[in-house]
């Protein structure tokens, strides 16, 4: 138990390989989780922009993180984002939603990706595994854009935060395609 707590509480230095972060920190959680809740202001806009092949787009973190979740026993992913950055990239929420759900369906059709959009969205970026392990991640899924971290990452698992993240995501109505 002390080893697990050590892994879920601490600082990860700049330059750490994201695969080792997944294997040591997130994979054990995902193996026991049925629902993941993600609050990330820009994740859907940046990821959809990448999927449609926008020139100069290089956001890789959402694809990397969601792709890893697609290979686990997770049943449902709730992704809550702002619709404003989607509109700023000359897309509709429906277009972004279609790109993201098709991408997830191609990776694992048994995982349900529920997208939650709100026009005005708090800037906080957080991830929760069920209601028992929540993390504040300073740069959200963009933290994992590169194979090695470009800045130190602070990861502290927190059960009350996990419950708050799940409640906040579910407060936002899911977008239905």
C-alpha cells in the first residue's frame, strides 16, 4: 500500500517518459476503474483540430491518454470541455463530437465516450478515476503532448477531488450525437 501511495502522491520531474508515468501511475488505476471523468477546457478543441488535420496542430496528449484508456477495462469516459475554443477553430460542437467519438469507436467500440460541453467553462484541468482517485493536472491532457514531460508534473491522488470532478462533469449535460 505504501508503494501505491508513493506512486500516486508526488512530483514527476521534467524529462520523465510519459509511458513510464502511464505504467506506474495511471495503468493500475485504469485497471480497476469503470468510469473516467476528465475536465479539460481545451482538450476537445485541440484533439478535434488534430484529427481534422489542421495545419500546424500538434496536440498529442489527448490521443495518447484516451488511447491508453481504450486498452483498459474502462467502460465509460466522460470528457467535459468548453465549446468556445471549438468555435474559435471554426468547428461546431457536433463536428468535434463526431470526430472524437469516431476516433474512440475505432480504437475500442465497447467504450462509451460521453462528451460534455459548456460554453463558459472553468479553466481547471482535472482527471478522476471513478470516485476514488482524482488529480489536478496543470496543463491537462496537453501535459502528455510529447514523449517526455516538458515541465515538472505534480500528481497527488485525492478521493474528495475525484468525487468533485465526477459531480462537476455530470452537472454539464452530455452532448448527444
